[in-house]
């Protein structure tokens, strides 16, 4: 009979945190630029390489260490210590993160940057045309 501790299943931890955040695999996949099938495979893996883990952690709004050290017992302990029967000091920890909103926001920022670059080029052309007319 072995008393060796079982290694943490990182994929299962990712899945549990994602579910606690109310996020679907598809939303996580979009947030980090992977397919839903890839996320499913990652969640089935005991280990995840650091690069993927860091990207997933950022999308979930947690640290990679939080994913590595996640435990259901700790979550239940926090809930048990936070919510009371009389609701007098209940705090609502609902995730307000929506990866699609973040994706749209990033896209809008890219469009604004592109528009600024185009305007800068137009300004240069106009400046050079004025210089050429002056000669």
C-alpha cells in the first residue's frame, strides 16, 4: 500500500476554475486563440506546459499558481466562511468577466490604432504635396 501523494491534475483544476467563473470551453478557447477541442484536451491532461498555463490563467483572471494549487476543499471553505444563513454579511463574488467583450474591445482598439496610422500617412502625403507646390 503506497502513501505517495497523487500529483495535481492541472487540467481538472482548469476545468473547475473555468466552471466556477461561469465560462464555457468555447469562450476560453476564443479568449486565448485556441479551438474548443484543444481546451477539452488540455482539461483532460494531468500536466500543461507553462506557456499554455499562463495564457489560460490570464484569460481566467487567476495566476498560474492558483491553477496549480486549486482545491475544491479551499473553495468550499471560502464559501462556508463568506456566506451566512441570515445573509447579513453575504458577499456576492460573481465573475463579471466576459471574454467576448474583451475580444471586441481589443478589436476596437486595433481599429482605432489602424485609423490613427492611416491618418498619419494622409497627413504626411498632404505635407509633402504642400512642399512640392511651394517649389
